[in-house]
C-alpha cells in the first residue's frame, strides 16, 4: 500500500518538463518552449513511446517562431507515424490499446490528427509557399474525417468483442467536424493554384464545417463564406490569420467504483478542458500608400476547443470501452482470489476477511493503474480569426492586432509588407497565446 501511495504521489521528470512547457507556451515564450523541448529530447525524456508527442509540440513551436521548414518537417514525421498506426487492422489496434492507455505508444488523438495539416498549411503560407505545399495538406486533411470515423467504429466493435456484454450500451462514433480554419485555408490554396473545382468543393465543406461549429454555440455568422465565394482569385492579395489563446487540454474524470456482481470497477477517463483567449476580436491595421491608416475586422473562423471537444466525444466511446475491458479484467483477478478463499475449508472469519481484502486490493490496484492518459498536444492554439483582402496596387505595411471585449489592444504584431496587384498571395500570420 505504501509503495502504491508513493508511486501515485511521485512526479516524473517527464511530468515536470510538461508543466514547464505549458507554462512557457501560455505566457507566449515560444523560444523558451523550444529550448525546453530540445533539452528534453536530448535527455531522452520523450523516448520512442512519446516521440509523436514531441514532434507535435516541436512542430507547433517552430511554426510560432517562424521556423516554417522545421515545422513542416516535424509534423510530417508525426503524421507518417500516425498513419502507420491507423493502417493496422482494428484487431491489432485494439490489442495495443488494451495493454493500457499510459503504457501504450502515443499516437495523435482523433481531434488532433487534422490539426497536423492545419498547422502545416499555416507554416507553408507563412513561408510564402503557395504552390504544392498548402494544397497537399488540404488534400490530406479532406479525407481524414471519414477515415477516422470508420476506423473508430471498427475498433469499437473489436473492443466490444473482447469483453463487453451486449447490454452494455455505447453510442457509435459519428461524423467528425472538419477544422473550419483548415477548410478555409484549403479553399484559398486551391483558388490560388488555379484549381477552381477543388476550391468550390472546399467552399462547400467550409459552409458545412462553419454551420457545425455554429451548432456548438460558437458564432453563427458564416457570412464570410459567401464573401469568400464572391472574391475573385485575382483579388486574393493578402491573407491574414490571427492565431490566439491556448487550445484544448485533458483533465481526469473518475468513474466508479461500479460493482458487476462482486467485481468492483474503477477507472478514469480523459475529458476535454477547454482553452480560449482573452481576445474576442482581431483586426488588421494597414498603412495605405498615401500614409493614412485603416483597420479591417477579421472573421472568427474557428474555436479550436469547441471543435476539439465535439470530435473528442466521438472518440470517447472507444476510450471508455477499452478502459472498461481492462478494468474489468484486472478487478476480476482480485475477486477470483477472494472467491477461491470463500470455497476453501477456511473459517468463516478468514473467508470474510479474504473476500474483503481481495475487493479492497482490486480497487487500490485499479486506482493506481487505470489512470487517465492526459498526454495531449498542449501547444495547439485556442481561436483563429482570418481574412483575405484585395489591396490597391503597390506595397503596403500591415500588422495584426488582438482586441479585448472592450476594444483594448492586447497584443500588436510586427509590421509586415504585403502587396496589391499581380504579385500573388502574401500572408501575415501572428501567434499570441494570451
């Protein structure tokens, strides 16, 4: 018992690193976050089990600091490993997950998977790479929602076959909501690359994603989709994306103890802890050629926490099912020991004590081993505002500004050069986690 208590209260070097990383991110110190990640990697804190998690965090840090090539490279590696994992059969995936949540190799959660492509698209646009890069990511993201829905449905069926009684009801995973920001960037990329049919399809998907997000209680104003439809490709002079706040993270939810006959079941499930931003609006400030300054309101495109939580609810039945099976198996071992004593020649007092010890021992063991896996991509943003502008011919200076509900300027980005006319698309992207 003392050993178990010690292990529960002991914080690992990996846990301490994760706390420091989150603090650095949340105060906007992406350089410090980069240093912490590189040091942790050199010391083997992540290892092969958490390599994908390190790649996700490192890619996000690189994008936020403008190291776009590294951002794309790191996230490509994370995506390759994730695709390899999900290319396995449902039986193989279920078998690995039934070993234990925290003991298994980290693979992106369903809600994180599509954001790999979203962050890569931002990095490509930020680097000025309009051809190939963004459209490749747009195509990859387009197929993920259906693939994840089908894979999780198959895995849930497999886990059920491995120990869940038929009357134990779980809702099947449904359709995942596509990232509105990802589809928004996809439409722009396809149009900029002269692919009107792909752009038209992306715009229809954007309308669906925006409406789905509105159904979650987020801004119901989807008029920006119609504005984007009416904008001619030649009018796409400058793309502005303000990426603010902190994204969703995971917290513990305790389940049980629940008694199945004489078997106590106790476990924890992860649940979304919403992020957000102190900013409620974002604008772009533009210096005109005559020296005057004007501001343009950007549209709220995505609340990452709301979309992530909705998608996580589609994944949760699988997490619940596999955790239930593991907990039932472990607890059953202790109950079997108690029942064996019950059927022995021992005295009544010994039988009672044996059963009690087995039940308590099972609960203590489960409380120590069935902890929720809270590993997640902690450096995702919370909110994104964006806009595409048609600018007068020539060079202009522009910067992004995050505003409070009262209009106070919370964060002002650096001036950047954007061009109007036949120069192609320029992009200004600002990360601020406040």
